[in-house]
C-alpha cells in the first residue's frame, strides 16, 4: 500500500502544473452535450477520491462495507461546470494528498480486506484500480495518449 501511496503522490504532483496551464476555455468546453468537460472530469476525480477515501477507511474496521456512488449524479449535483477551475484543481490535489496519507498508514495485513462496490474487491485491488482510473482521466484532460480503463 505504501508504494501505491507514493505512486499517487507522484502522479498528482507531476500533473498539477500541466493541469493549471490548461486555458479556462479548454477546461470548460464540452465535446458534446452529454459528455463531460475537462472541469467535469476533474470533478469526477474529486468524487472518486472522496468515495475511495471512504472505502479505504471504512474497510479497515467494517466487514465488506458497501460504498457505491452514481458518478453522473455526483458530477451533476456538484455543478463542476460552473465551479472555479483553480478551486477544482486545489480540491482534487488535497483530496489525493489525504488519500495517499491514508494508504501510507494502512497496515499491510489489511490489504486483503474486502469492500463492496458493484462487486467485492480487496483494498489492494481498489487502490491499484484507483491509480489506473486516475491515469485514464488525467490523460483525457491533459490530451495525452489514452490509458485504457476496464
């Protein structure tokens, strides 16, 4: 878990400057009416961080807790499209710092504990999946080569 925490920290630290350099117009542009803008994708990553923070904490003391969320409803309810981009990036950064700290402090004996999302997964699987998901969406926002997310 500690190595995964280091990877998240590195990914977030190395992404901040490029994210901050994206013009507001590009951040707010929606590729289609039913598609998320880059601001909304970053908002989705905020929601993902919040839900995964809950998963990583609660799974340490509850047996197979259920932690799910409807990503489209969360993005819509938070109205990230009208949010200040600097604040979105700051919140995303801070939540990922918190998530990384939590992962650093999870005892390795907890890595196999189970959490229910749509399916049953170990904490180790959830943390690894979180990184893949994070990379996938960061590459979308930064217009990098895509990272396939299952």
